[in-house]
């Protein structure tokens, strides 16, 4: 059978872009369909604009710190419109850059929403650049890389809340923002908005934020956020939201007093973006996704094997739509592994083990490998040794602030292998990125000890812990 394309990719986000360009480099005829700006969540409304907001939120503390070093800094004031507009311009510049990368790679970009008709046919509706009507395309292989989307709990008044999709486009800076959710997104935006000068209240249904992270990381970040003036309401859920003359009234469980805020950010989770894909038309199987909590119905993810292959041999899926490990670099790695396997004569699977990650909160955190709890559950208490240090960074010698850095190594006592490395504090992501190489390669604690530290630096503590 003759097909229009060797590969048709649905979704021009991180995974889809990586897979399409890699497949085209092997000589495959590739098309990619996108109904939004090219770049996906990370570029448009995720990692990139979020990190720019993180940078912007750090300046007030830098102005304060400068005084401790003898600098006289005048009154600082944020031009919110300039800030938000600048971020939007950068997002659109990067989106255009990704389009040029596709053109250079020889990948055809098709604007519109793509759905599966059958196992080899895709129908694309009108998109940002409509050409009229619906078009059908056939392909030998189809890759689904449509990512995820924010989800609001099914509670009264949720229509008054915004998600991470809308927070980058607020017309004015909130005086008081209330945030429900304590994962990456909720915790990061709590720090961002507090740094920018807003009053921040974060609501978590557990006793600590960042479920799934090492307990020391969770404690250090939560304490640090509280010290920075963020109010964290623990063991509480939102029961309803209503509009009142003063703003938004957020009603809470138990005997907690309602919160009045002018913006309510719902950051309780993201789900695979499977709706309307036509998976049933092609017989693609799904599994229940990992999101849980009050006010949620069961959500589905696309079921795949270790090679990102679905229940249909010629249809594949990568990235957040599979709900395996929802990180941008993972989606990119999965996409490239797929292309290498199917078009590059190099069959391989992408490893989801020992993947580093960071939380750009305030204070910042980064981690790679096993948490202390995971290591103890896997090996037993007696087989795990913990090395931990906590100190005031040299930078704050003159600022008067009580900031702290925490570093931690989780080590297998029997093999001396470093199973996990964790850090809370300034430049945590930059430092752990380097440490992750050693952990991925199977370095031992003796290897760390034999490495000469760079002095004076915070990072040297990773090779001097005893």
C-alpha cells in the first residue's frame, strides 16, 4: 500500500518535534499537525515562560541583598504590562524558531486539529491558517504527541479559577492570589507571585507540598516558602468558589475561614490530552492516568510498551499523553528513541530511570535518583546510608537573611553506590545537572570523595560530605 507519508505526527510539542526531525534526518517523509502555536506546552505556556517569570521574580530580593554589600538601590517598581508582554514576545519568537527548524529538517507542517480515522489515516480540520474544509492523510506510521492539559476539579465555582494556561496573560498583577495544588506548578507559581510582590496563599490537601519528592526536600522548601511570606494552608481542600464584591471567595473544608483573593489559580493536576483524538476509530487502547483526588473523575492515558508502541503496531505515542514521566526532556528522549528505532535501524528504548528534575520554587530544589524513602523500601533500612548537610551560603554573609542550602546523598551501604542526590537552595538545578551524570554512571560515594571540590562554592559540599 502506498501512503502519503512515512510518518505522520500529531502534536508539535517537545516530543513530536524531536521525533519528526530525527525521523526526517533518516530520509523519512514526515508531516506534523498542530492546532496551536508550534512548540507545545513547554514553549508556549510551561517551562519557558515560567522560567522567565522566575527570573523576573528574583530581582526584588537582589535589590535587598545589594544593600548588605554597600549598594544604595532606589525604590523598585514592576511594570507588569511590560513584563507579561516581553514574555509573550519571546514565546512567539521561539515558536517561529521551531517552525524554521522543521522547514530546515524537511518536515511538512500542517495547521489544524488532527484526529484518527483508522490505523493509517488522519483527518485534519481547519487550524490557525485555515485552508478550507477537512483534509485526510495516510501514513505508514502515526505518532501521537499531543501532551497534557490542566484539569480543574468538579467543584462549584471552578469557572472562576484560572489554570497555568491563563496565568501568563493576566492583564494586571494580582494583589492576592490563592493557589490550590502543591505540585510543581502550584509551588513554583507561589514563589513567583510572592517574589513579584503579590500576597500568596497556597492550599494543600496534605501536610506537606510536593508529594513524591524526598522528605527533606519537601520540608526545606515548605519552611523556606513560609519564611518568604507565603501562607500555606495544610490538610485542607477547597469546597467551592464564589464571586463576591471583594473578589473571589474560596471556601475551605473543616473550620478554616474562607479566603478572599482577586485571582484563584487551580494547579491540581494535568491529564493526557486524549479527548477528540479518535483513538476508538483506530482501536488504540488506553489506561487510567495517575491523577487522583476529590472532585476528579477517572482520566485516561494512551497505553504503550517500552518502545512507545500502542496496541496498534503502526501507531505510537510519546510524552505526557502516555502519563509515564511527564517532563519535557523525557518527551524529547522518547521521541528520538522512537525515531531511531523505527527509521534509524537502531532499536532502543528510552530509560525512565535516574532522570533528574528541578522545582523552580523559592527556594529552588533539584533531585536525581531514589529518595531516602524509596531506597529504604527497596533495600531495607540497614542497607541505606544517608549523608546530609545544611548550611548558610556564603552569599548571605552580609544580607542578614536566614537562607539555607540542604544537600543529601542516598547511598547503598553494601555497594557504596550513590542511589540519589537531592538539593534545596540557589542554583540547585545547575548543580544537580552535573551530579546527575555521576549518579547515572553508577558512581560510588568513594568516587565523590575522591573528587576535588571547587572552593569556595556551594557545589563542593557534594564531594566533602562525611
